[in-house]
């Protein structure tokens, strides 16, 4: 419920503002405010300023170090995020598995696949029910594209689904798998469930894309158009697959101007994309 969530954020903000008058420089108060800013999503700079203030007073504060790691990751400074995770781990080697999970995502972003694998495996050793680590390892296996690797990847996703059958990240990855198995009914069920289970636009874009291409391959171009279009509205700048699909739908409608705009967006992000250049 978006309205209820908005109201709760407003109430929390009001309480923190009131607390400013009583304990403005208390580290626990500052950390609480900073994490509230992180949760709101569009207040990264405010969150970072408060984490910095805490770290100036207490350079080894674990919560502030992990907060700085989150801010850096969201700002696409993956090496910086990794440095904060490592410092937190050096400060407290008994950190929970979620710290290793964060490190794994950083290693993935900077292209160090083996270190990412090790981090995800260590996260699972510390927390066998860590969904993120199961998904991370599953993606690494699926990316190998060998029969045994794919089988292992699906087993990991199935285990994650057993632990949390409503997790949108798991549902989207399973939808992707079943698309290649040509089980489009399952794709639609999983992707729709994922879409309604999250407010994170990047995940919603992925769900809409899975739905769109399932309808596309079955020849239902109206539904495919609707979901491709919706995916483009949610998608981050670098996620161009929905634009390619939407361009194809415009071509089917003989709307060449809109089709060209879609394909140009793909080329802007991927200048060497052969399929797009061929269509244009």
C-alpha cells in the first residue's frame, strides 16, 4: 500500500525531526535518520552526510561503514563500496552473511566472477537461507550456459523459491528460465507475481519484459505491446531489451517513426548492436 507507506515515512520523518531538538548529535539517532534516507531512495546525499558525521566521531562504526557501502553501490562506485564492506569485515570478522553478499555484488559489478562466487558461497555458509546468495550463485551457473551448470543454477533458484516463494528477484529469474523452456504459462504466472510483489522499478521492468516477450512469441502483439511499453517506463537507462521489443511491435504496426526511436535508444546504449543496426 503506497499511501500507507508514504504516511509511515512522513511519521518517521516527523519523529526524527522532533528528536533533533533533544539528541541531534547522538550516533544512534543519526544512523536511524541516515537509514531512513536510504530507504526513501532519493536522499542518498543526506544519508551519506549523516554516515560521514558518525564516522568522524567513530571511524570503526559498523552501521555507518555498511551505510556508506550502500550509498557507494547506489552511486555505482563499486570499488568504493567494496572498500567499506572490507573495512566493516576487518573491524568485526563476525559480521553476518549479508556483508559477504554485498561484497559478492560488488565483485560481480567489477567483473571479478570468481571472487563473487566465493563471497556468495561464504554468505551461504554463514546464512543457509540467504536468498540473495542463492540467486547470485544461480546466475553465475546459468551464465556458463553448459547443461550441468544450467541444471545446477535452476536447482539453486528452486531452493530460493522454496525458502521465499514471493521473492520478486527469484520469480523473475525463474520466469526467464521457463521462457527458454517454452513454458509460457509459467512465465506469465511468475512474472505477474513478481511485478505485484515489488515497488522497485528495475524489478518491475524485468517482470514486464518477461510478460511482453511471452506474449510476443505467442503472437499476441497487443498484450506484448502493452507490457513492452510498460517495461520501458520502469526501465533504468542501460536496460534496453524492452526498447528493442517495443520497436519490433511498432514495426508490426507499421509505425516506423516510433520504431526508429526505440531502436536508436538501443544503439545509444549499445553502439555495436548488430540486430538493431540491421533493422535500422
